[in-house]
C-alpha cells in the first residue's frame, strides 16, 4: 500500500491510500477520486516529503469546516434543550406513559415530566391526544 498526498483543482489538500501507483493512475484517469471537501474529481498528487517522524514534518490540522461549526451548534442547542428539560421537569423514568396519562386525565398534578417510553407507547399516547415529544439524547462531543 502507498499513501499519496493529493490536492484538487480548488487546492483542497487530502490524502488517500492505493495498492500501487498504477491504481492511483487508473482511479485518477477514470474520475474515481473525489475531493472530500468539494467533490471535485480533478485530483493530482502533491509534492510529498519523506515520512520521517520529526516535528517539522507534521501538518497543521485543517481549519474547522462549516459543517463542523453547524454540527457543534446543533450539539450545543441539544445540550441546552436537555438541560432546560432536566432543570424544569420531573424525571419519572419508565413510568412516563402512565404518569403522562394521569396528568392528562387530571389524576395527578399538572407539571412537566420526562422519562422513557417505547415508540409504541409514544404512539398510543399520541392517539389518546396526549402531546409527547422525543427528547434527544445528550450528544457526545466525539459524535
């Protein structure tokens, strides 16, 4: 296997592995290579330095993309939503469907609750006219 540093016509650098140099030539000629940043299939090899494990040979990480910023904003919004619900509602765990019914039918005090329900239980609540919304799980920074 051989690793090539590549660059697209819009000068986005990336790398890819090939069985041999002929495999690169075949994929490049057939339009089988695409830039992960912009999708361009006009790709060429970049000048490469030997793979010596020295500090000067390390590349700087690319700047965060717009997609990264959007994903981070979504994670932050989901975290804020979950924190708000956890701060203002009662956690009722697996008793959620039963407690939601008790509140709806005025058998229990009206308040915000959250907990667990299967998809089928959520559908049944919806069919009874009880409003339920899924609460997204706490996002993991590595996702």
